[in-house]
């Protein structure tokens, strides 16, 4: 990932259009992308902050229900799909989760997806019968 520009440079970039020049002229003077200057000006006008936005994945993403409940439901009904499991979680606990998030959580809990020709697939754990 790239590093954000310094606050000093950001202040100079914002000051140039504030003095009456265009964003593209400011970009050419500072040798940066015009899109960055336009985005910075939008951010500055809405938040009055020149701090760079956080890079990377947003924090959190952990499921609220305890992992014990998720393990019990998978072991009780291993043959339902992830979208069905997400709907079940929403109906029982009021927790909305993306099916891919549920799948990643189950993989972290050492569940694997075993294909069965007759019925689709089943989630299993190593050592489980």
C-alpha cells in the first residue's frame, strides 16, 4: 500500500484552489494526480479535515453470536447452504451476516466443505465421523 501525503503538502494543495486557482492547476504545480486534488477538496469541504483516511480493511467484521452457537448449528444441520445459514442467524439472533463472512468464520473453526454428489455438500470438521 502506498503512503499518504504529508499534512504540510496537503495544506499547500488546499490553499492553492482556495486562492482562486483550479484543482488541475494545483495538481500540476505539486506534481500529483488531479483526481487526488479533487478528492482532497471534497473531503476538506465536507469534514474540514486534511487527515488521510484509514487504509486497509475496516476494523471489526467479527460475528456477534458466540462461536459455540455457530458450531452447534453447523453440526446439527451440516447440509444447509451459507445463504440459508445467514437467514437462520438473522431470524434467530437478529444478526445480519454475509454468507462469505460465515464461510470464512467456519474455515477458521476448522470446518471444511465436502462435496456429496447426491445432495450438494456438507460442512465437516477433521476427526468428525
